[in-house]
């Protein structure tokens, strides 16, 4: 559906992760694995081969003892919109339209049965949010019992990534339609990681709806592709023009600075580059 | 017909063109790609009717409410229960992985009897009746020989009906040797007993405190009820509560606090005394509270003034005196300050002096039994069972002292001293422990000096494990009588660790038992019946479930309906326990036994010459280090700076590494007086120079291929250090050295 | 034994020697085929690629062979469109090398993708915005063109040519070859470019990203340009190597020199363009994204700044200087050095544009990632090499690849053989025996 063809207000689901609250506990990672039938292997210590739709990075400020500081940064797929809605780094490159940008929800989908495993999308994603199934997924005998029917397990040879728990969106919408409603309440569609986070560090909602908590928290500026007005808020690699829908909050300057690359002695973020 | 060259070539080319233009190749191409989309070896989960079951997670003492999503009779997802007073929808990564424990390869699927040598992993399947009969036979023999006290029981838990059934069974049988796994709760219970005269659970009203001073407690690293602590931490962030973390390593708790103050390990008690010095000297204490509720203040004040000046304390702790003064003022001037002690996730006790010193700080600022303070929490008392039938053998057996020395003349007030057990299991003629039952605990993994514990176990003629999983203790047992796991059984779950608000949850069967397992409560009842006589009479119930139903009375229906019971509205003293000391006050100096908050260094094993470094453990939410080992999902979250392949990394300050001539990633041999292990070096600026830190929770030999054989079990490198005043294990580390491998 | 198949007027080594040679290359080929089947049946876990290095060794090889295979389109363009007649003596070989390069590239892609049986989705579910789609279409079409260009050569085999149908077919195909050459040049221009576009559009990867015009980043044009510049060098290089191996001169110097001269100018202009591109990237584009030059090159020896200097100066300016000066390209040693450097340079460029992109961290808390190919990757990467050697050997032996060969290497006819042949099979030829490669 192209925008403009209808007057319906589109939703743009996004996430705000409060890094002051995040304790690095890893619940979001596991919530995602459990929700989305993510496979696992006997040795997962090679992080270059370990499928983690949600990955929690450990950042350090690089200062010597005892000035050292640590911050955790959970990284789902950023659901990048690109400089013009839909021009996500990954979507624009996929030759087979196996990953697509939904104008209706702002979610970047991944169609496992369409994907033929060229991995171009992985090369395009600066956040390393995409994972390839190098192996057939294998569950120990009996453990397939816990697999959820809402998310199909992926076969070897295709790429997968965080979907903002799209099946939950569908489930919520189905329920709303059954009840004769067209609009979803804020709490009707929440992602598994948001729901699980013990610290309540993740907030999820519609960035196009000023009443939703996510909008209130970061105040996305529509004139600048959603750049946050809240001075404590930032997005990862803002300057690349990927236009992510995942925002971070931190009261610590070094953490906010770690979100992007700056030249030495560069104080303020310059105008981000724009890309066709 | 003769086919010429021309004819042949035309045929081949024409054939190829014809085939290409026919639907055949296109159809094949299409079919083969469809086949790849439905490979039979990639499972397709069956759909069905969705339903939700509310229950409680007991994978740790956090006791979160959970909601399990089911599709027909399969459990497909565990989620935190919305509105639950502990976790309100949140859930930790271990709780989220519960279904891997339910359906996983680490389950013990049927009763097993050892056939080979202990620990060799040779088992035969045995029926439940045979297994229980065998145990009963053995127990009957021991009892008839007149040594019922030689039967012991190790439990991970000592509250609720199941633990009480264990204890009740032992008492009726004639043994005082019911032992709970150690933790910082032991120190707190004792401190509260000595200073307040109560036997109660320590509760911390973090939610309402505005200045939290933690002497090394990993408040968000798995301490207490982990999800509750996460929520508390977020509330602190929102409210701007000051949190000060004192410990030698930048743990997550330290990183998330307002201020991290590194301290020489093992000197936390000295700092507490130093802070007391400043508070007393500058009269910053709560004079009102001291006057009305505290006994022995003036004598203690003199001691504090005399011996713990900021300069003295600075030289002990390595924290400069200015910081000490500022910290003391900040603490005392806050309106609801709270001090807490205990290292890491609280799985080890601390020296009683340290605990009392920190507790004394709370008394100085008057936050005992106050909003935002520390509480002695009494449990909701719903277990009212008939008197235990004691025959002569039971009465005689119960006269014996406990094997671990708890309650003895030396350690009169300590309730459990499990780490002392190995040394009492004497290699002499008659072993004082003839049979040992283990439930909800894994001492062969979690106990310091694993080898010594294993040697001790080897001398016990009968070791019975109730474990649902093939953990290290089960691996080394003679019989495994596998319990249902928490998702397959009924059990009421009392107040979570560290909460001041009483909560009772109900664990219930989310799915049918998946294997030939049996509720441990039923096994106890069966064993009692088998023994007959007074023991049988002590257990008038047909089944554990009926026992539970009867015990809970009206509460049963309430729990079945609501999932948990809590007392949110009620405020102390409804469940707080007031002072029951001789003076009726908080006693800074206990006149009965002369105990007094002070600093006594715990001297750890090893001398500095041979072992120039100090090894300390650290805890992480991503490494379960207790009874439960990491399920595969949780292992996936372990960072590659902690575990790579089978190698665990020790953390080392770059300065230390330089002194030792070591670099990042280097393979080294870590040696302590207790053991030796190959590890790799990870440089981390967040650890004090001179220290080596090793994570706990790795180095399993049991469980499954996803966990076993990876890294090193910290407990193989450390031994217990007995606190002379309490008998508790007060070890906070051990001396160590690193050599290039 | 196989003399009946060997073109008239040229000498070939004994069959056993030939078979031994083919056998040796065949063993390497089989090793590669084995690795290829492992990748197909067990999956890409057979490689050492990972989620950071999603493109690796063989994708580099893929881009490299396409770049060096560019000799075919560019030589064709010069020969048929710009009417550089001297090149008719090398065009056959250029086409053959191109054919090998492009078939190899397609084979590599078939091994590379995680779901080979769904490879055709790229056509069926094509995303017209993706550079890779453009690559797939142009690559396949151009491979078709190369096949069409190669077929007449096959038809010139002495025995095949005897069939009148094939003889006429070959003749007629020659007639229209200019059309195909033009089509090929057009297609080639786009897919060479779109391969550059593959990297250049990655706006999430500041190392690769370039601005440009319309949908095409500057890398699009740079890739086409460099392929046009270095592809002919590769053609010359392979020709020279072939001459060394068979021990005779196969192509006249005027053809070589002409190609070398044009290559040289192309290379010079390309290098200047590349330099400007790099300058803009370093001073404007990357800084706007928070990067400085050394962020892309520091940290590890494999991707040190040497790589940029080597690519532009040593493998760009040096060979260009040699090739544009008559003295340089006429000096055999200098020519060898120049064409080798040019080929190394373009391969290095493709290496950087595939692998270094993956290695450079973009998020501030990410690390440089290194990768070492597994033997399966090495084997499948070498596989096209072995296949190329074999195809060249067979083509050389049985097809009149080099129209000047007989002229350059006159020999005594062996009457016995001729007689034997004639007696076995009476000729049905209607036309004169030997048709030159160019009709
Ligand atoms: N993901 C993850 N989760 C974990 C862990 C992990 O490593 N990773 N660690 C697990 C482990 S090993 C443990 S032991 C736990 C940590 O929790 P534990 O350390 O096992 O808890 P305890 O040692 O029982 O006691 C800690 C404190 O809680 C209080 N407390 C103890 N028992 C009670 C009680 O019955 N009632 C009340 N009101 N308070 C009590 C006391 O104040 C005591 O100081 O966390 C577990 N959870
Ligand atoms: N050196 C060292 N010592 C340790 C630890 C360590 O990690 N290292 N861990 C310490 C800690 S924190 C603890 S909690 C202890 C015990 O250590 P664990 O055995 O790890 O105990 P918990 O993790 O506290 O959880 C109690 C377990 O017992 C079961 N359980 C819960 N409630 C009940 C009950 O009422 N009845 C029965 N039968 N089972 C129950 C649940 O299945 C749960 O898995 O060991 C302590 N000692
Ligand atoms: S669950 Fe929440 S607190 Fe834990 S790592 Fe994820 S975002 Fe951080
Ligand atoms: S984070 Fe990566 S995968 Fe997700 S939308 Fe952006 S580019 Fe695509
Ligand atoms: S790997 Fe799959 S999703 Fe990614 S670009 Fe290729 S076909 Fe598209
Ligand atoms: S939004 Fe859903 S899919 Fe994405 S990381 Fe969170 S749980 Fe995983
Ligand atoms: S914190 Fe403890 S009780 Fe709560 S979910 Fe985690 S393991 Fe279960
Ligand atoms: Mo614990």
C-alpha cells in the first residue's frame, strides 16, 4: 500500500530503550529466543555465528581503573525507515524482495521462504541485526514441544532477524477486528522483549501517535526524519541516515556519544548526510 | 536406421531445446524450491487451542509469578505474570528458559539406580516401588541399629510444606540433621538474632529507601529476588535515589550505581565501622531512635571512636579518609538510608562481624522496622500440623548434636552450617552419616572445595538425590528419585527472598508430568508409610496434594483462583517482628554472649609469597550458579569475553597483566591452594589491580552438552574459611597465582 | 589419435601429454567439485564465513573474475563498434576468457547462496531497486551473449564445420556478431557497474558508500571503467601465459600493443577518477559520517593503509605509465609488469570493495573482524581456475582460437596423417576448408 492512497493514519512502531534502567540482564535476548523459536547450538560462544535477534552489547567508557564505566545496550533490528520511508539499508538491497518495509506499521519484514540466502542484506546492515542460518536448526529430542506455532522455524540457508514480534501485531489486530475495532490500544501490541524486561527499560508503541509513551519520551522530529528532540535520546549511527525506529535514552554523555561516530574534537552532531 | 553425425547432433540439440521449452524443467525448478521451504527435518510446530496457566517460578528464591502460554497440551512460552507483586509482568532470563528445563535433555526421566562406581554414569532404570523400598529398607536398618541421627537431608530451601515435610520426616525418624544450603541469609538471620533477638527473614524495603549503601551486594546481579531487584533499580533511576556500591570490581551493580567505590576485598566491615565513627563523632545519628530503641550505644560508641578513625580505616580499606567522611555524611543525612551487606548474588554468607557492623549502621540512622528500612520479617503462619509422633528411637536420635555443629556450644545460634559437613564426615571407623538425601540443591557443584565435598560424599554409604536434572550431585548419587519439575507439580511458595511484604504463590502443574517422575512430597509420604510405626503416624495424608490442600485450608481455593496471595495493603508491624532481646531493644552489644559489631579481618587461604594475587568470584544474571545450571538459551547470552569455546576468561586489570607479563586472550594456569585450572586472560579496567576475578556458574560436569565441560567451577578453586564466631563460611576469595600455560 | 579434430596447419602436443595436463588440472577441478557438493549438501557452514563476513573469499573471486573478464566486452567494443581491426586476432581469445570468467562467476553464485534451489527467485521475485538484481539480469544476459559469441568458434572445429548446417550457422553468426558485441558491451557496462553499485549503495557502510547520479553511486562507473581498463590487460596476460606454456607466439604484436595502449589510457583516466573519488570520500563524505581515513585502515596489518597506496599508485599509476608510453609497452618485461600490476590492482580493488567493507567496524563498540577462508572455500574458489585452464586447453587444441597461429608458426604438413583422415571419412565440404575466424 502506498501512502497517500488512503487517508488512514499509518502507524510507525518504535522502541525506546532506557539505558539508565537497563541492567544488562539478558532477559530481552531470551524472551526473544523463546518467543520466536530461535535455534541454538552446543557452542554459542562464537558471537559471529550466534543467532540473537536481540543482542545486548556491553559498552565501556575506555577509562582506566577506577574511572571505568560500563553500559549495556540492547540491539534489536532498528526497523530502519531510511531517508525516504521504506528505503531501509537492507530492504533496498534485497534482490528478491524477501525483506520488505511495511508502510502500514513501519516494520521491516523477513520472508524466510522467499529468501534465497545471498546475504546482501547482512552486508548492508551496519547494526549486525541480521543473522544467517549456517546450520539446520536442530532441537534436542523432545524440545520441539515448546516451539510456538505463531512463528515458523527457519530452514538452513536463509537470513532472519527481529520482526518486532510481528505475529503479535497480527494477533492483536485479529482480535481487534473480531471485536469490531480498527485501532489498537497501546498495550494491545507489545513485543516479547518489552514485556519481559524486568527493569521496564523497554517501551514500545507508535511513534506516529503523540499520545504513545514512545513519542512522549523521545519527541521524534518529523522534519528531521524522526531525530529525537529529547537531549538525552539518541539513535545508533544517526549520521548514516538509516533512520532507525529504535531510540535510546541515557543520562551519560559518553554513552550517547558511543551511539555514533564523531571526528576528534567534534562537539555537536552535524547535519546527517542524506542519501537517495 | 543409420544415425549420422548430423542426425545425432540435431536430435541432441532439438531434444534439449524441446525439453527447455516444455513445462518440465520449470515445474521441477518450482517443486525443488517448494521442497526447500518444507524440509521435513525442519520442524513445523502444530497449531492448536491457546490457553494460559498462572503459576510461580521456583528456579530461584525470587518466586516470580508466571503465566504459561499453552497450545493444546504443549507449553510454548513462559511469561511474567502481570500484576504480580514480585515481578508485575517482568521475568528473568532463567525463568524464560523454563521450558528448556521441562523438555530438555538434562531431565532425569525415571528413577535410576547406580550400577558402576559412583560418578561413573552407569545407571539402571528401576521402578518407583523398588526404589522407595530400597531406601526404606536402608532407613529401617539404620534406625534399628539405633543410629537414626546418621541420616541427613540437604535442602535448597527451608520454608513451605515440602521443606517442612522433610524436616518432619527427619524428626519423626530421629535425626536433627536437616540442612539448608548456605547463603547470606544465614549471616542476616544470625545478626538479627543477636541484635534483635528474633528468628526471622531479613527484609529490605528498597522500594522506599532514598540512599542505598551496598557493601558488595550484587543487587542487580541475581541478589534476592532478581526481578524485584531489577524493578527496584528502575524505580531508583526514576526517583534519583542515591546508590553507592562498594566492592573491588565493577560489577553491573557497581556500574549502575551513582558511585562505585573500590575497596580492598574483605575489608567491607572496616569501612562500615569507619562510617559509624564519622556518624557518631559528628552526631549525625538518629538520636531519638538511639535513645528509645537501642541498647549499648555508649559502650560501642567508645570502641568506634577509639579504633576506627577515618585514617585507620583508610589504611585498611584503601579508600581515602575524605571519601569515608563524605560517604558517612551522605548516608546519615539521607532521610531513608539503607545499608546492606553480602557479596555477589548472596549465595555466600559473610563473616558475622561484618554483617553486624553493617546492620549497626542501619540502627544508627534509625531505619530498623521503618519505611525504607530493614525488617525482620515473620512468615505468614499457615502450616499447622498435628504434633509429631516421637517414639523412643526418635527422641534419642534427636538428642544428638547436629553434624554440622550448628546449635552446638561453639556455634549456639547459627541454624545451618553445611560447609562444615565435609570435615565432620570423618574417615574413621563408623561414618557419622549413613544416608544423605539431597533435594533442590546441588552441593557437589555449589560447595566450596568441591573435591573435599566429593571425598566426603564418597564415604556416605547411601546418597539419594531427588533432582529432576542430571546435576553433579545426582551424577554422584546411588539413587535418583526424580521430582516433578516446578511446571509439573503443586507446591505453595512462600515469601520471596528479601521482600518485606508477605506473598504466597502456588506452583501448579502447567502440563502433565513429562516423564516417570514423582512429587518429592509423595515420596516422603511413601517412605514414612514404608517405615511404619510412629513415623507413618506422623504423616496422616494420602498424598502430597491432599496435604497441601488441607494445610492451606481456605487459602487453597484463593490460590487456585488468583495464583498468589499477598498482603500489600497491610503495613508492619503486622508482619514485622519487634525486638525480643532481654532489653526489648536493638542491642548493639549483646550482653548474653558479648557479640559486638566490629571489624575482624577474615584471613583467607594461601600466603602472599607463593600466591601474589587474590582470586575473587563474580556473579552475573546470565550465569545461574546455584541449584539450576544455565539452560541453552541462557548460555547463548554469555558474552565471549567470559566464555569462548570451552575456555573461561579471568578478569585482570591491565596493570596486573603487565606486571605478570600477560596479555589479552593469553592462556594461563590459575593456581590456588585448593586447585589449579587452565583459563584465559581478559583485560578489564574495572577490576582492582592485584585481583583476579572468575565468574561463577561455569565448569559443570552434569546437565547437558550445552553446559557441561565449559569453563571452570569457581568452587573447585576455593575452600571455606570458618568464621570463629559463627561457624559460617566467611571466605570472600583466595590467594592465587597465574602462570603462562 | 585426435588429429582429426585439430585445426589445420597448426601443431599440437601429443595426446598423452595433453591428457596428462588435463588430468592434473582435473584433479584440482574434482577437489573443487567435491567442496562444492559439500557446500550444497551440508550448507554454508562448510565455509568460514560468518554473520559479519557474509561475503567472503569466493565473492571476491566472483567480482574479480568478472572484472578481468571485462576484456571480452571491451575488446569486442573496440573491435566491432570502434572498428579496431587489429584486434581481430585476439578477439576470439578475449571471448573465450570472458566466457570462462562469466560462467565461473555464475557457478560461484550458485554455490554462494544459502538456498541454491531458490536461486531463480532473483529473477522471478525481482526487486528492481536492488543492484544485485541488476547484476543477476545483466550477468545472465551477458553470459548468453558470450555463449553466442563463443559458439561460432566451436562451430569452426574441423569436424563440426563439416556439417553444412553448422557451417552455415557459424557463418551467419559471424555476420551478426557486431550486434551481439554491441549488446554485450551495453550489458557489460551495466553489470560491471552494478557490481560496483552493490558496494556503493550500502549507505550503512561508510567504507563502501558513495554518492552518485540517479540510482548509481560513483562506484558504479568506477567499476565499469576499471574493468574496461584492466580486463584487456588480463586478456593480454593470459595470452602471454598461453604463449609461454605452448612455447610459441600466437598473437601478433600489433594487436597486443594496440590493446595495451588503449588499456593504458583507460587505466590512467580510471586512476585519476579513482583518486578524485577517494579524495572526496576522505575529505567530505566519510567525515560527514564521523569517520576519518585512518578509521578505515588502522588497527590491523591486513587492512593497513598500504592497501590503498598499492591499489592506486603501484597498481594504477605505474602500469598506466608503462602502457601509455610506446617504449614501455614494446618492452616485453615492462609489459609483463604492467599487465600483471593492472590485474593485481583491479583484483585488489574488488577485494577491498568486498572484504574490507565487512572488516571495518561501523558501530563504535564493534570490533574489526578478520576472517580466514576454510579449505572448502579455497577449493571452490580455485575450481573456476582449473575449469578455465581445462577449457582453454581444449579450446586451444581443437578450435582455431588464434587466427594467426599458423601464419606465425609455419610448419611442414604431415602427409601421412592427412591421408589417413581422408581415407576414413570422405569430405562432404562444399566450401573451402579453412574459414578464418573472422568471416
Ligand atoms: N538469571 C539468574 N538468576 C538467578 C541467578 C543467576 O545467577 N542468574 N542466581 C540465582 C541464585 S544462584 C540465587 S541463589 C538467587 C539469589 O538469591 P539468593 O541469594 O539465593 O537468596 P538467599 O540467599 O536465599 O537470600 C538473599 C537475601 O534474601 C533474603 N531472604 C532470604 N530468604 C528469605 C526469605 O525466605 N524471605 C525473605 N523475606 N527474605 C529472604 C535475605 O535478606 C537474604 O540476605 O538468584 C538466582 N537467580
Ligand atoms: N558456593 C556456593 N554456595 C552456594 C551457592 C552457590 O552458587 N555457590 N548457591 C547458594 C544459593 S544462592 C542457594 S539458594 C543455595 C541453594 O542453591 P540452589 O539449589 O540453587 O537453590 P535455589 O537456586 O535458591 O532454588 C531452590 C531450588 O529448589 C527447588 N525448590 C524451590 N522451592 C522448593 C521447596 O519448597 N521445596 C523443594 N524441595 N524444592 C524447592 C526449586 O526447584 C529451585 O530450583 O545454595 C547456596 N550455596
Ligand atoms: S531485559 Fe531489559 S534490563 Fe535486561 S538487558 Fe534487556 S533491556 Fe536491559
Ligand atoms: S537494523 Fe539492519 S536489518 Fe534492521 S532495518 Fe536496519 S538495516 Fe535492516
Ligand atoms: S539473504 Fe535473503 S533477505 Fe537477504 S538480501 Fe538475500 S534474499 Fe534478500
Ligand atoms: S521485538 Fe520481538 S523479535 Fe524483536 S527483539 Fe524484541 S522480542 Fe525479538
Ligand atoms: S527471578 Fe527467579 S523466580 Fe523469577 S523468573 Fe527468574 S528464576 Fe524464576
Ligand atoms: Mo542464591
